């Protein structure tokens, strides 16, 4: 039996994760037939058929099911070995899969990428952006950045920083609809809401020394925080947003803060979620440390300064 090659094993495992040759081809830049041939080479080297192929789907054979367990162990061992070499050489390298929400991606992460890649040229990134909750293990994500309270999980949670909420509206909206002076007046206004997060329709305030929650509603919901931001700037409704998402719009006057004296800004953690053991992989560690350092320096700034680049 020929010795199977690691690239073919990696392609086989990724095919199982994504469910088709076409999906792996799109991710890697190869053709679907090229991905299929790589799996065929692996089958030839093992002397066994690993996948049943049909026009509708791929299915593991019994031999494929048995080999898949060992294939993942092989890839994990190779990755651990690469991590040790990187640690010794002091040069983080490899591909990093990151998942985060649209607001964090656009207003925090994207402006920091030039400095990050300048410091760690051996690291490449695949950034998946989604405002829905994902399963980091199922999505094979190295680092998942989340804003807000976390559900219980087996993932390692690393605190990066804090986000505070602001209620705001555009001058155009306020001119047309009036400015709410008290929290209970919000019932008379259109409020923009992030879909899939029912608690975000309850806006917290202080009234008479106690915390109250005002249920709000509006004509527009979206699963994209950035879409809601643009809608607020356009005058569609009021928005309650994270401070880093609204920094530019508030500074430019496109949005005006509201009810600041009564509003609970509700500080929430910004957290990196990592599978147990993976936080020690050099490329994962430096990425998390980079973000922690950014927030520790005053994470409200989005673009790296000259001083940042010298450090």
C-alpha cells in the first residue's frame, strides 16, 4: 500500500466538512475535478473506496467512516508539529479561520488588518462575517469573536474588551418624528432591531433608582448590524448600537445620542471563543493577543496610529 499524503487527507476531511467537491474547490481555488482526483489518489493509496459519489450527494463508505477518525487525528498531529516548529522559530504561520459579527468586522477588525499582517506576514486569514450565532466546532473556526453574554459551552472564552450601548437617531428622523424625552415615549417611535436576538427588543433604563426595560418595536429588522446602522443614518428609525459601531456616525453628526441620562449603557464583554487546546497554537495566540492589546490601549480607536506601527 502506498503511503497517503497529508494534502490529500486534508482535502478528504474538508470535503466531509463542506459536503461537496464544489464547495472545497470554491474555498481552495482548485477545480471540482481536481478535488475529486485528490480524493481518488487517497483511495488508491489506501486500496479502499472512502466516498460513494452520486449526482445528489457524497456519502461515506464504512471504510471512509473508519478512516475519517484517523484522518482528523493525523491532521491534528501535523498541525501540532507545525505549531511547535513555529514556536521554536518564533514566527507564527498558517491559515487562521475567524468568525465575527458585521459590526466588529467592519469597524474593528478590518481597520486593524494592515498592522496585523505587517507584524505576522506568515499568517493568512479567512474571515467569515455573520450576525447569527454559529457553532464554532461545526464550522471549523479557529477564533470566534462574540459581543455580549455567552451561552454555556465547552469552548475557551478569552475576554478581549468591553462594548457599551448608545441610543441614537439621525437629525432627519428627529426633525420628522420628534425627539423622545423620556424612555416610555419610545413606544411612539420606530426602533431598528437585530433579528434573532429577542432580548435586544428590550431597552434598559433607570427610573426612580431602579432598572426598567422598555419593549420597543419598529418597521425594520435585519440580521446585519451594519444594515441597521445605515438605516438609522438614512432616518428610518432609532437605533441602540454598540459604541464602536456608532463612533464615526456620532462624531460626524449623522447620528445624535438620545436619552443618555436615563439609558443603561449595559457594558457587555467582547470575547474570543477558541476550542480547548487551540489557544496555544502560535497563529491563534498572536491574533488574540493582538486584539487584547488593541483594546487595552483604548479600543475605541479603530485605525492603527504611527505609534502602533512602531511597537
